[in-house]
C-alpha cells in the first residue's frame, strides 16, 4: 500500500487502486504509439500489483505501529510467485510484461540476496521462452513495457503527492520512445505533461484513498478494522495539453 502522512492522519492507497490509476493513464496513450497487443498491455498495467490485498496481509505495520509504505518492503518470494501465477493464468504476454516489471523492481537486490538472483534468472529464462513462443521482437516487448513502466511511475507521482507547486516541473520517467517527459501543474490547477504523450487533449483521472486518523496500531487486526471503517474518498486530477 501507498502511505502518505497528512495533517489529519494516514492517507492509505491500496496497491490495486494505484494499478487502476496507472491503467487509466495508459488508456489515453496516443493511438499511434500503442503496441499491437494493446488490451493485454492495459490489463498488465492494471494488474501489476494484484498479488496481495491489504486485508489479507500480516506485515502491514512498522515496529513503531504505523502502516508500512510499499517502498519500505523488499523482495517477497511468495508475493512474486503469486503475481507470476496470476499473470500467467491470463496470458503469456501479460506474464511477460509482469515478469519484466518484477525484474525491474528487484534486480538491485540480486547481488546481496541469492533468492532474488535465482528468481530473476528463472524469470529471464521464461521471458526468452515466451518471446520465442509469441514471435515477439525485443523492440515490440520494450515498447509495451516502456508504456507500462511510464504509467506506473506517473501513477506513483500522483498517489504520493509529488506534483510540484508554482509551475515547477518534475520528471516522470523515460517513455518507450526514449523521451524524457515532465509533469507540471498549470495556474488553473490542471496538470500537463511535456511533450504530450496522449491521444486526447484533455481528460480526467481518479483514485480512491482512505484517511485513518489513528497513528499507531497494536496489531494488524486493529489496523484492518480502521481500514475497513475509513471513509473512501475519490481524488480527481484534470489533465490538459
């Protein structure tokens, strides 16, 4: 989950909600830049964090009793295996993009963790196998994954309140066309990206979040109860070229 500390308490955004926001972003990608397997690409983007729901987990709190932000976590073998099986049950192409994303997230840990190293080695073997079976070129795969990674990064910027004030720009990520995109808030309050990578000149994005006033919890069950009772709020962003 994504955890933001606010004046009124913890703002909690589930991983699945973040994935849905990333898919909303991708849905507006310019038509000429969309890969051939566009439906599967959208599903992979939406589902890339679907292996675990917050109410099923038991590692939701820090030692101080606060909620654990996703960035605090490292490689979890069971989580990655579940994500692998979930994605493969839909299609090899979705599994391929998901596998590349897991490699992207955890490759830095491979040197210090033999379990991570073995997992990534296995995933690389599967990636080659799926590419061969699906008759995909490296360029085709990187085009699709480039959009996935970009939309994931964009979603995280919004979810973590990283949009800068006073028309200051923030870099999103390098897109599938090796272009560095920048995000900025206009004087009107609407957001814009330069260069503009979307088909529509304007559209809206939404994300559900929960606000929990209690700052410390004795155990995961107590946090889950507060999570279930929290009011769900829909955040809204207006995008404009």
